[in-house]
C-alpha cells in the first residue's frame, strides 16, 4: 500500500483476511479471481471506479459475505452512495449511485432519456426491459 488510509472496500477485504486467516493467494483462489486482482482490490484505492458486478459477486462468495455488504463497501470506496433500499440488480445500483455524481444538466439529459425509453416501452405492447 502507499501509506494512504484504506478505503471501505480495502478495509472490508483486510478485515475478512484477518478473520479468516487468509493470504492474497487464498483470497484469490476462494474468489475465483487472479491473485493480482485480489491484491489490487485490497491495496489500491478505487478513485471513482467500481469493480465489475461479477468481480463483486466473486469477492462476496470468496470472503463469505453478503453481496450487498461488498457492493456497499465498493460504492462507498468509489465515492458513491447507494440507496438504502436493497436492490437485486447490480446495474440498477450502479446507475442509481452514479446519478448523484452528474451535474444538473447531465441529470436532466439522463431523465429525458429514461422518459423516452419508458414511453417507447409503453408504446409497444408486451415490451419490458
């Protein structure tokens, strides 16, 4: 590590490594991830980037933690706030968490796009996302 304070995801990984007495190699094996990925997640700050949903799922399984706990830690580490409501779709969580980072004009564009997509779905019988 570079001496800077650990972010929330790093803290979570290190706590579980201590609790389960795991090395980076063991974390990687349990998660089904390359050792370099496990090490990177545990030692490098997120700086606004979230690991992929698949990586978060593997991390949750390998660390024997609920997926929601790992997602929340990753979002917090990336500077995002998740809605307290539990969502089952990681793409929705990322979208919701990311909206707050947009400026007002970009949020209006996103809102207009969503309204347009919803209107298109309603216009086509039986269409669902």
